[in-house]
C-alpha cells in the first residue's frame, strides 16, 4: 500500500459545522492516516474553532470570503504529498480506498485523477455520474487502472498534486457545481489521463438544500461556460442546445443562460478550443450520452 505520507485530504466547507465534524471523525480514523486540511470558506458558525478543538491534528485554513471550489486549491498548496484526495463536508472515504488510489497513481504515472465509486445516502445509491463513468466508451488503452473518463465527482477524486497545480486547479469563477468539467478538460488537454476505478469507494450523504434550484442554475451556467471555453464553435452551439433542452423552459434555464451570458467577456477572452484528440473524445461521449463522463457533478 502507498505510505501514509503520500496521501493528503482536502475538505472545503462553509457553515456546515456539524456535518464537517462527523466527516472528520470518519476520515481521521482511517488506517491510512492521511494528513487532512480543512479550508473554511468564510463560515460564520464557528467551524474553524470547532475543528481546531475537536481535531488538533487537522490543519485549518480560514478564508475571508467564499471562494467556492477554488478553496480546494488552497488546501492542495498547503500539502506536500504527491497525491491529494478531495472530500466534501458531508462525505468520507471507505477504508482502504485512499491507499489503493495511491498505489494506482504511483503505478500509472500518466494518470492524474482516480475517480472513485461514490455511494450516496444511507441506502448507498450509486451516484449517476459514476454509473455513467463505469460505461465510458473512451479507449484509453489497456494498461490503465479502469475506464478512461473526462470527468469526475469532486468528493470522490484523488488527484496527482503536480498535475492539478500545473493546470491551475479549480476555477474560482465557477463556484460550486459543475466545476469538475473544466478541470477535467484542462488535464486531458495537458496530456494527463483520468480513470474511473470502482474498487475505490467514497460515501456521500448530502443534506436537502433550500437553494437546489439556484445550484441547478449555476451548474447549467458552468456547463455552458465549459462548452464555450473549450469547444470549437459548432460543438459549442450543439452543446448549448442540448443543455438548454435538458434544463427545460423554466427558471433554471433562464437563470443559467443569463449567468452564462454575463460571463461571456472572459469566456471569449480565454477561449481555447481543445485539440482534436480531446474533441474527438468529447464527440464520442456526446454520441453515447448514457455512457458520458464529462459532465458536472450532479447531486443525487
């Protein structure tokens, strides 16, 4: 197994003290004994103090404002482990999963992400994104540890730190929801592989959110941003139509589209269509949507 010093865990959180403390109780008792960093996204519920009191071995970074998924970048920079796992404040890793992911990353030097099987809730439903990744039609060669994919669920991902930092990590403008897709494409463009490995397991127990519609609109906005920042023009147009049809004609579609338009200036400024190799893989996934693995994280 990979030595404990090879593994770190980063958790970004905001105003969810009780859920976070429960998750830390599970993560800090893993046999792998990973170094854990909590990045507090400007909480007002005493999160940082509670973590320091209950878990003195956990490092805590406090941010003055909510940086969304980009808070994870701060945690990764604080670690010096070659491999970093992400957890949410309502998720944790199954025993042995981190060590197995570390072994796979050490043994496959071109793999930047091990995407785990995420089991949701008390009844351990398979996350829909993971079901899609398991059926990925991409051909990444026969030497990889699992199916090649172009996406992942953030709370079930172990990354190669050097690759993550080299492509800039998570984009702060994306907030939370669909932030994985942009990072996954950046890694693929840089020549890294992403693999889904079902034997590595994470548990996710999301709590009902009164802002679910707001999150769905943000996911749509981020999907549109990703399409227009990384796809050729025709592919961007096709993706836009597909995403809007899936969203329907209600509030979510309107708010998501408006949010995407508001970010149009920086999208056009930073637009870099993926090279043909990656675009071919994206088209393969579009032709087999049930086997897709590029999309954002979906709350189950």
